[in-house]
């Protein structure tokens, strides 16, 4: 257990504990993977999407019809599609395991 009097001491102790943990596992021959870039990168939650004027017009009509913002409509649509894709991928993986 580590205790620090200042924020800086706490962070130094955390870094030391992480280094010791990694070294211990390496000494045992356990592979410690490098951090993935995705784990390091932070996401702002913002990105620009260009669409055709026709799609923009359709979205504008949907926004008015459902009385929501364009941001809300697009976020919900992307979230739903992402969930469907994830579910299909999991199903395919399960079917592959069952057939092996």
C-alpha cells in the first residue's frame, strides 16, 4: 500500500507501482501488452460529416416531424446502427464457435 502527502507523491507512487507490477509479470514470463493507441487517445465526441443536400433535406424534415435537434437525430441513428452491427458481429462469432 502506498500513501502520499501531496498529489505529486501519489502520482509518483502510482507510476512506481505500475512499473513494479509490469516488471514482476515480465520476470514470470507473462506477456504484458503495450498500451493500444485507442486506449491512449481521448475522444472529443465531435466530428464533421458531409452528406448530400438530399440527405440533409430529409434529415431536416425528420427533425421537424419528431421535434428533436439534428444532433439528437443523428446521434440516435448512429447509436442504433452501431448496436445492430455489434450484435451481428457477436452472433457471427458465436456461430463460428458453434461450427468449430
